[in-house]
C-alpha cells in the first residue's frame, strides 16, 4: 500500500474520530430533513399513517393500526420509533473521506454529498418504520395495511441490506464518485 493511501486512511480515521462527537451533538438538527422526507413520503403513500413527529434525534410514525398484546390484556395504536443515529453516521464517513482526500471544490462536494446522503438516510428511516409495521407487528396488522406480501418481503430485504451494507457502503461509493481523480491516480 502506498504512503499516500496510508496517509489518506489515517486522516480519514482521525477525521471520523474527531467528527463523530460533533455529529452526535448535531444529530437532532441533522435529523430534521431526514424525518421530514421520510415522514412526508409515508404520510402520502400509506392511508394508515396519521402523522410523524421528531423529538431530538428520534422520529415516531403514528398510525391508525391497533395492536393487541399477545396476552390480550393490552391494546394500543402502532407507532414505531427510529433513532436517526443508527441511519445517519454515513455522513460522518463521507465528510472525513472528503476532508482527508482534499478534493477540488471541497465545500461544494461536502454540500452535495450531504444532500445525497440525507436522501438515502430518509429512505432508510422510512423503510425502518415500514418494516416495524408490516414485518414486526404480526399478520393481523399486515392484513389491515392492505399491502401485498411481496411488498413486506421487499421491505424486509431492503431494511437488512440498508442496515448491514448500504449505510456503510453508500458514503464510500459517493466519495469515490465525487473524487474520481483521487481514486484513478491511486489505481495506477
């Protein structure tokens, strides 16, 4: 491995270690557009969504779907909650890689990259909410949503793919697309 790549990896790692606490503190504000996009999409596409709300770095999707506990003693309205910090750390990865590679027009790339990651995070939050509704709430709730079984399966697949792969891989791919010259120079 060349010294340039070693320095890049070290700067990226140090950048992540420095930026992560800052991102954690800013998470309540960085989560605003993520929950807005996810909440508006779910509210407009699914008739059983009543509202969504954000409190600090968590978002709750309130539905009109009633759930009954297995014992039958308790019933309530289904309202899954998602923590932005589980979906949002990719932006720190992107920022640290961009700062470590020092591309031309850094601020523009930080802005556009953050916007792209925000959209991907919103999709992840929406899918997390939907997974809680159609896959973790039981067959009665699934039947009341009137979504087809293949949709529930697709949501389950994307939920796991996003959780284990895309959240970490998307910032790397986005960085490579935005800073191709760095990648090409190091491939020679």
